[in-house]
């Protein structure tokens, strides 16, 4: 199966460093939001879709964010949120910290927005990034509040500090990452952070040694006066320390070393690091390379705006590693389930007459007959007789219940003989004899419930919707390790519908849903599931435990000998 792009929202996006890393792993930002016009200009300059918008996330309501996402991607289900608020107030290097810095509340705003987005879209995950100082004793109360807000938004939360230098970035940059996995969709997923490679660190020499000398800032400087790259310019070296050989000391004059990683690219006023040669500060372009940006990336804005953007950015290689871990924890598992189940279905599918058509009327008749029973030979015979005698919804609307009762009685639910003409008359009168293709319209029909409505959408109209009955609910409970008893009406259980929705491959709902039904009928049965023959046993919590050589005999399953 082809790799599907995963839609995400980028909050506090800056110029797009984190977004660039996620895009490398198959995620696609549908909307990016930041307060800085220069950062938005840079984002849109490098992403020609121009999806970045300027908004103040401290005042923009969560409901407004939901609407912006719906406008930006009206036909997509948002899967994740990425980004980190401005972090200077939590930095250990911020010695002039304000007592009531409003930026300390931005992570809580992030949590509020997450909660609203999760309620609307059923997000799979979020990734939050901030300075390592957020976990210091001084800020542990804030950190605890932030984590609680993320949990209350509907996520199991995992956190870890990572250093960018372990991920091919020539820079020592420790940052805290908080990852949330939707606790209803993926209750047992234990997220594992990427480990990187500390044995082969990139150095300043690796990143910038081959570059020519940059241009120095001057008023009215032209693009053609800047060599090599539009961002290869820097501050004028005015201090005598650059020329008289005096020692470089203090934060403002930290000199980089060729064969070591850079200090964190997090520059304040006149704190841009000194180039290893000691005659100037590094250029913006050099700082971008030390952050792991590709040479093709360009920043817009004036010099100070570019300094701010490169300082605030998440190194793209680090972001890519995080995105790869997210993909592995959620989407690669889903992809294997989809691939293996569809492959099994090609060789093991059941054959019924209603599966050989996409006529919504015929599928509706079949689904009505299949309610609360299995696909027996008697049911197949009854279906064929009804279709032969009443080939259209109009003819069924005029059917006599007595005649239908003679056909349906052997199945044991004669009352359907009264339901079918009533249903047909409603379709003729309200829907002009057309079977609806909207969920709400189908649910308005008498005798059509959630399962039947979704079955019609999937099997007749190829809509990307799941079908959830008792059998599919059992499968979901087993695959994802859902705790608690099975619901009495799983077709209406929101959690199960959302979980099943996450599994349905785009454009292949019909085959996938039928495959799941056939798997439940033949292998993932209620009393004695045959896990050893299951095509998705390696992705199933229940199956892995059942087939473990250390697991005892339980629920009709035997451990391996």
C-alpha cells in the first residue's frame, strides 16, 4: 500500500523547522500558525502552498482554531498537532526573568486548544517541544500543570529530554519533548522516544568549514551583495576583541570550536556565537546549518528577525526523528494491519450475492436481513427471492407483508416482513426512491441503525467509514487491548467507531470492512479464536499474549510448546 500523508496542525510554528522534519516522515501540515510576520513569511516562502497564518495564540480561541483547520482542510481528518510555545521564560539562561511573564501560560493554552481539536477531530497524537529548563525544580509546578492539561485533553502523556547532537545536528541543544497518544484510540501504545547516535557527532567543521566569508550588515544591502546564500550575512565585528587578540569570554563572546558541536543556537541581544576563526560572529546561514536546515531553506525578514527565527527553530533532523517515532508507534502498525488483512482477504474472502453488487438497494435488503443473524443458506435464499420479486424500492413499497412473511419466516424474524415495505415507502416518499448517501439521512430511515447505515456507505458508496458490530467490537478490543466489558450496542460506541475509523485505509473501506468481518467469522471468533492463523496476530495485543511461549492456557488458547 502507498504511504499516505498524515494531516497535522502546526502551532507556534515559527519558520517551520519542526514542520520540515515531520514532512520528511510523511506528515503534511494543513495549517501553520505563529505570531511573527517574518516567521510566517519565511514559512510561506519555503512552502509554496502558503498555509501559514499570523495569529496570536494567547488570544485566539480554541473554537476559532477548530474553524481555521476546517477551512484549511475541509475534507481531511486532522491527525495530530505539533509545536512548542515561546520558551524563554523557562530557560535556565534567562537571568532577567519577569515575575508574571504571560508566556508561562502559553502551554496551558496549548492544552485548551488540544482539547477542542480532539473533541472535533479525534486526534491521534500531539508533540510539544520546549527548553530543558521547563523540568527544573524552579518550574516543576508549571510542568505538572501542563502535563495535567494535556492528559485532560484526552491523551496518555510521555516526556523525555533529547539532545539534538544525537540526531545529526552539529549542536548541543537539549530540549524537552512531550508526546501525547490518544488514550481512547490507542489505549495500550507505549511511546518510545528515538535514541539517536552519540558515537558519530557532527561538528562545526562538518557544517560550515567550506563556506566563503559572509557579508556584513549594512543599511540597504542588496541580495546580490550576499554571497552563497541569501542568509549568509552577519553583524559587523565592531568590538576590539575581534581584532586585538584579547580573550573571548562571557556569553556574548563564546567562540565555537571547529571539531566540536556548537553550543545551542539560541541567540539573544549580541549573543550570536563567534566563528571559530575568532574574527566575526557566525552568519545566519551558518547558524541555520548548525540547526540542521537544508541549504535550500531561506529565511525572510531583517537581520534581527532572522536571528530570532533561527534561534527559535526546532532542528529539522531532530523533528524528523520524533516524527519517525510517531509513525512507528501508530501508523506503521496500522499500515501492517491494513496490508496483512487485505492480503489475507484476497485469498480467504467469503462469497455472497450481495457482495457482487454495489447497488445500494440490494445492499440495504441484505443488511436488513443480516441484522442479528448470520449469513446462512436460508438467508441467502430469502435475499435472492426478495430481489427477484421486488427488484426496486418502488416495488418493495407496494409489497404485501403476508407475501414477504412467507419468505422471511424460515429465518425466525417474521416482523421484518412489516419493516421492509415501511422502509421502502419512506425512501420513495422522502428520498424520491433513492437510497441516501449521507449518514444522517440513512439514520432517519425507519429500522436503519448505525451499523446498517455505515455498511451502506462503505459497501455501496465506497465512503471511508468503518462498520462496527459485536464482532468488529470484539476484534478492536483484542487488537488494541481495550479494557472493560463489551458495550451492549457497539455500533453506537463512539470510542469503537473512532478506533475503527483510524484503521480504515483511504479509498479501500469496502474491502477492509469485509475483510474484518470475514476474519471475525473464521478466525477471531468469540469463544476460540485461532490466533496462530491470524494475519494480524503480530499487531494484536491479545494475539501476542496468546501466542507468547510464557503465557498460560487461557480463554481457549494454548501456549506454544
